[in-house]
């Protein structure tokens, strides 16, 4: 009987290394967008749920700026740090990215944003339900939906909103 020879297999580190650049870039965009949403919308949640006692317009702006900086820092070396489907589309239009990558980037960015919002919702769930009296509202003084998305001001008409956004 011969002694068993040890198989010279790959180490765990070697097996976990991603070979495909598209997979790396897609995961990078997912992670970057997730980071931006968790940190940026987290600063909004802190300001809203504390009713302005622990944050305001300045902290929200600084929070979102830091969120974007962190997201670009994390993704910049791998995928270019787009973290936004509009940026990815612009890169394709100007020939700086292949069109074949666009669906992967956009899909990863959408999934990253939803995952980030879900994480934030989980972190702040008790505060959200307490703030709104057990209901999750989109309008009113106890509305919490604007933490996760933007809404026009109640006084703004559809025409004025369109003109305001198209002339900037």
C-alpha cells in the first residue's frame, strides 16, 4: 500500500479571488451604492427622527457628501465609482464605458440602493414606528417616506416642478 499523496489544491484565498473583471465591477457598484444610501439616508433619518435635535440641513448635506466620498473611494479603483445609473449612461454615451456593461452596472446600482435602504430600514425600524405612531406615512408632519426618497413640496404644482427641474 502506498501512502496517500496530499492533493495540492488551491488555498481558500486563491479559490475566493474573483477572476472576471465584470463581476468585480458589478459588485463594486453594488457595494458603493449601498454605502452611499446607508450613510446618506442615515444622516437624513437621524435629522428627521430626532425632529432636528441631532441634525439639520447642514448635517444632512455633510452626511451625504461624506457618503458619496466614501462610496467613490471604495469603488473608484475597481469600477470608476459611478454609483449612479445616470453617470454610467453618460460614460457609455461618451465612449468611456462599453454599452454591454451598462445593464450590469445599472442593475447593481439599483440592487445596492434597495439593499442599503433595507439595511437602514432595519436599523431604524423601532425609531420609524415610534416617530409615526406605529404607521409608516408618506405625507403629514410624521411622514417618514422622505427619508428614503425625494418628494415634491406639497405646495409645488406639476408645472412648476417641471419648469424648476428643466431650467437648472
